[in-house]
């Protein structure tokens, strides 16, 4: 490594020629005159280009020498027989020179060089998240969309400005604290908006005073923020997992130290909604308050029968029946093809689904690997599918050239695909028209699980039919249903034992019951009573 130099020069000019005096300036004898400049030869670039470090503006030789020592210390980090390392260090120094930035810290640069990490420690979390997301090509489209949403809405606004190597656990904790504070603010704004909206609805549109009141309320409503969704406790772990996955790749590629702060963040515990059955008591409470007992509600067999009877003449009756009895997902039901149906084996292969991204629809694989499965069909459902196929052929003839050949079992009348969002809207209207308590279309899948469990089907078979990866998933989702089945089992166990008399608690007249032997008191208690009497 060639030795660098420090030189001093000034900007004094010859009054006659106007040229710089340079080293001939007589004032250079004073140490306070002029500025100092540092020169250091760097290692050649990869293309062989010669380069050097030149930085001036130092007001003393001491400061200039300190800068030169920093350059030489950095260049001495690689071994003499490591030309690639020397080139990397020179690239780093040249980058600092071009960006007019201070030289990097020696100890930090040496640590990063020895651990094989990138020497550019200026990468921000926002820049890395963009780089990481761009490399997620093999993920399903829905997964990429969810990652993109977490990054755009939460991670980049709160953490994007921080340097990747400076991220700490307390930064992430602060982000989630801000999210929870914003949730409180959103809930308060929603309550205020509902109060104004309800008052507006209750105010009649008659009379000048009422109309003026309604106009004022409408102005207040327009000035309020719109209804927004909160980032619930069940969503926050996914945000943390997105960050943790991105940081794991950064660690693997040695872009940051081998410590993932996202893995050490503790969040407030969330609760997963449990599936509850629409009992008479819950229906009465819902009719009074219009509040569902749980986000996931399940019909009883009788309620399911009422719905199927109501839609028996509907063109999509086989569609509703398939979900109600076999528990296929909405996208799977919309995406199933005729080539997936085997009339001889009475089965339906779930190999594809229609995925809704925003309002756009695209075809994709089932939600999980276990979602690719073979679903057995009962005789009636199989016959209904064959009848539906014949009707579809008739519709094809009627539409002629306007027919859209998608190969799907369930389509619109012109053969085009069923939009999953429109199907959900249609289902909600049918449920309301049937006078049944509300459930989502996805809850009809839960109805299928309930029916199978109530019929005594082994939970492993139920899990495989639904496409769950493990029976623990099925148990976790349908714990409330399993509890009801457990109570049934308890009743059946009691009924196995013949009894000639009922317990005392169910005898109407307890005094009429004959005397029964009683347990004698403990010995110590009896002796203490005798001692007290003595």
C-alpha cells in the first residue's frame, strides 16, 4: 500500500497574472494560512481504472493526518493476499468520497468484513423490504399481496427510515404501541360517527327545524373520517412474522448482524373466534341487539335443511349443497372443473381455485398443499351434478357464439366464471330472504364440519375432507362444536347405567325420601367433642 500525503495550499493569486500562487505563496510560512488536503492511492477498480482518495478543507495538519490515518487503517483491514477484499474496501472509500460522506467506523467495518457482511451499512429497512419482496416470486399471489400490505401500511411508515443494522427490539415495540393507540383512535371516531349517523336517521325530514338539524348532522358526518378497520390483535402477529421473515433473509445473506429483533417481540395475546351454533337463545339475543354472538356462526341441521329447501329451485343449488355437505372453500367451489368430477367414482378432485385479489380474479392452487384432495360425493349430490351438466349444455346451445367455455362446473349462464365476491353477496341475500340467522358463505363450510362431527365421522376423515393440514386445526376451529358433542356423549354414558330410583336432587318431596345411612364424623372430631363435654 502506497503511503498517502497531506499537503497545504491556498487560493492566493498573483495580482499581475491572476494565477494561483500555490506553494510559492509567502503567507504559507504561517500555519494558520491555507487549507490542508489528503491524498491516498486506492486499489484499482475491477475494470483496472486507477483511483485515489482526495479530500481537502482541513484547517490543520493534525486533522488532515487523522483523516489519512483513517483511510490507511481501513485499507489495512484485508490481508495482503486478498485482492478481492482490498477492492471492496477501496469501493467503500470511493463511495464515501462520491457521496461526500464521512468515512465509516473502523471497528464496525472490520467486524462486517470479517463476518462476510456487506460493507455498505447505509441500507434502510424500507429499501431492504422492497428488495426482499421483489424476490418472493415463488409465493402464491395471495401471500405476496398480504406481505405487500403489511410492508406498505405498517412496516415502512414506522420502520422504513431506520438503518437495517441499527434495528432494535424497542423500535418494533414502539411500532405496535403506535398501532394500538391508532386502534383506540379509530374506535372512538367510529363511535362518534355511528352516534351522528343514528341521530340523523332518527331525525324526521319534516319541519324546518328538523331539516336544519338534519343538514347540520349531515355536514358533521361529511367532516368526520370514514369508517376504517383497526389492526386487531390477531393481525399483528402476521405483521411481525412478515418482518421476521424479511430479516431472516437479510441475516442469511449477511446483510445485517446475526440477530433478528423481530423474533424477540412479545405481542398482546389475541383470541381466535370460535364457531358457535345458532341456538334459540342466541337467535333471540341477535334479534334484539342485532349483534352476532361470534364472528363464526353455524346453523343447526334443521336450519341448514330450511336453507337448502329454500334454494332447491335455485340454479346454483348443487353449488350450495356441495359446500353445505362437503365443506369445500368458496374459491375451490367456484374453480372446480368438469375434468375434476368422476361420475363412476362419485368423487370430486380439488386441484384449483379462483382467488380474489381486490376485485380481480385469477386461478391458483388450493390454499395449502393439504387442500389438494379428493372429496367423496353422496349419491344425490353426484346425480345433481350430472343434471347440472345437462342444463349447462342446454345453456351453451342457447348462447351459441356468446358462450364462454371455461370448463368450470359452476358458471354464470353464459359459461363465464363465477366471481367469488358476487357469490358471497348472493348467499347473504338468500339467507336473509329465507328468514334464517346470518352466517357467512365460509360459515357454510363450518356447517359441513358440524354435520360430519354430529354424524359421528372420525375427526381425521373430517380434517382430510375439509383440507386441513392437521386434525389439531380442526379441533381448534370447532372446539365449541366438539364441546356440544362431548356433552351428548356424557348424557349417553349416564343412560347406559340402569337406575330404579332418581337421585335426591330430582325427588320432588325430599321429606318423603327414606332415611339413608350417613357417614360417621372423623374420629378426631368425635374425640374433641367428648373432651369438650367432659
